[in-house]
C-alpha cells in the first residue's frame, strides 16, 4: 500500500511533519481515543508531499488526513475524524 492509497476502513493516514504542533495534538487525541492511524512524514516522503500539495491548493499543509473513502481533510478535529470513520464503517 502506498502512502496515498486509502487506508483500511477503521484507520486513517495522517500526513505530518515532526515539528507540526497541530499534528502532535491530533496524534495525542487519536491515541487517547484508540483510533488507528498511519503517520507519513511529508519531509521524508516526496510522493506524500506531492499528494498533500495537490489536496491543499499547492500548499504543504499538515496534518492532512486521508480517510478510507478516499476523501481528505486538512487539520480535522477529532469529532470530524470520528464522524467520517463512523460513516465509513
């Protein structure tokens, strides 16, 4: 599975960087809620950086989250992640 392939129904793919405070916050919330995710660092994965740029009008905005249904959200709230995963289940 490539970094830009939609994840399984019960997880998300989060595109991030090591220095992003919003990414750290979302990871903490996901961990607390037991929501599975695969983290991809766009600074070390050129393919994922391109994907994030395409999803964000040319900007490398993180966290960008890829949901199982193939949709993308930029800096989603925990409630949005839970709602989208609930809809995918």
